[in-house]
C-alpha cells in the first residue's frame, strides 16, 4: 500500500515539472512574438516618411549642341563621261591615281575621226584654191573694165562693150565672195571634225585623285542623254566637307560659322573639328521627317578621312559660362500624387468593391517650370524660369533658388 502511494506521488511530481516547462516555453514564445511585433511596428514607423535623392544647385558652364549625322564628301567631285560614241582604245588612269587638268584618262579609237579630219582639210585646201582663182578673175575683169571705160570716154568703145565689161567685173566680184564663203565653211567643218577628234581623249578637267573607274579597253561607249560615268575624280582630298541633315526642330538654332566636332566609325579615338559653311533652304522629307542639309568645311591634311564615311557631328549653337543650373532630373521629378476616395468609393468596399473596381481619380499634371527643394526635411515646390539646356543641366534664369540648394531628383517610398 505504501509503495502504491509513493508511486502516485512520484507521477504527480513529474506532471507538475512538465507543466512548468510548458509554461516556460509558452512565455518564451510570447516574448519572441512581442519582440517581432515591436520590430516590424518600429520599422514601419521608420519607413513611414519618404526618402529623397537630392542634388545641389550649382554654378557652371552650359554648352548647347545640335547633333546630326551625315557623310564626308570631297569639296569638288567631278564625274567624267564621253560626248562621243566609240570603242575605248586604251585606259591611262586607275583608282587612286593623282591626275592633272588635261591629262588623258582614256582614249577612243580615232581611225574614223582622223579620216574625217583629213577629208575636211582637203576640202579646205580646195576652197582656198577657188578663192585664189576668184581673186585672179576679179583682177582680170577689173583691168578690162577700166580699159573699156577709158575707151568709152574717148568715144572709141561702144556702150555695149562697156556694159559687158561692167557685168563681167560684177560677176567676178560675186564669185570671190562665194569662194571666201566656201573657204569659211570648210574651215568650220574642219574645226568641227578636229573638235570631235580632240574629244576622243577622255581627259581630266581638274587636278585631283581618281576615285572610281568604270571603263576598260575594248569597251563600247554609247553617247546619249544619259551618258555612262567612266571616271570619278575628286579635286582635293586635303580640304573636304561634311554634309549633315539637321532636323527641322533644330535648324533654327544653326547659323553660318558655328563650330563643331564630329567622329567617324573608322577612328573611335579621334575627334575632328569642323565649321558650318552653308545651310540650304530647300528641305528634304524622308519617312515623314523634314530635315535640311548643312555643309561643314574641314581639313584633312593627313588624308585620314575618305569620301563617303558616315559621321556624327555635334555642332555648338550656344556657350554659357558661370550660370545657375540644376540637373534635368530635378525638372522631371514630381512626388507621387494621392487622391482621397469619395463616399461612393467607400460604399464599394468588400465584395462589391472587388466586383466593381474604383473609378480612377484624375491626378493633376505637374508643370514643367517647377522644381522640388528639400528644406528642413520637407519637400517644397518652387517655380523657376528655365533657359538653355545641354541635356544634363538646365540654366535657371529667375527663381528663389540659390547655389547649394538641394533639389529633389528622385524619391524612395
């Protein structure tokens, strides 16, 4: 009996020990839960206010540039064709050859042309001989007419003889005029044939470099209204031009004399200077975009630039020094707009709100002439008057901003 009672007391003690342990674990879990709730509530309290990214208002320089693309071209580019039809007898120039004005590049077969020139020379000699004969006849008839006229004055010759002598003299004088006209015609025909013979030489009209050759010996050239291009010659590759197309939105900022720089794909590490020489009034429309051609002059003394290279130019249209400026990100920043719900929206809570979504609230648009400044931890909107911009900074002409003010550029909720 005593043993049973001892066993019961031992079991009751074990149960009390287990219950105490359970309560200890429950208390610990409750403490951990309370700590977690406190941590997250404190974190939400710390994150309840927005965090801003700011930049300082500064003074500095602003360079306004217009960017355009185009190609590098020779200042004077001449395409050469043939005025005559014929067969190419020989070609005397090739790609990259340096040529001078009048130098032969190619020549047509001149067999027929030389024969025509010989015929015209013979006709000219015959015409000159007829002139000599006509002059001799005129001199002879003049002497005969003078003699008969003197005899008529003394009453020895008859009047009929005088009239015949006068008529013969007039005919001789007219014959001389015809002979002279024939000689002039023969000279003109000879000059015409000689010109054709001279045109058989396809010669360079300028000093320059042969950029292209599209003719070979034995090729037949057909002269027509659209004569084929046989050679392309650039006058001087040390002085070239950059032809760029400027968008109509930027063309008003450009003027003759604006300086700029450009780059080409062939030289990633080089920047070439250039200057606007002319701006065309005529527009060109490509895919609905209106643009205008501007020509920039440039020096190419080392012949690094080649005709046809694609270039990207940055043309300086305004340079401002020591102006008050803000980052463009500050002009684009606007704090998130919150709109309060209406009574109707409150009635759409629960299941009805899930089925019928809220009507969107109109958020007022932000003006582009304001910036937000962080003052004493509070975001304040300030109106500004903006000026020139270079894409990164914008000039501030008039406002309550001062150098060093912290303008807001972004916000983290």
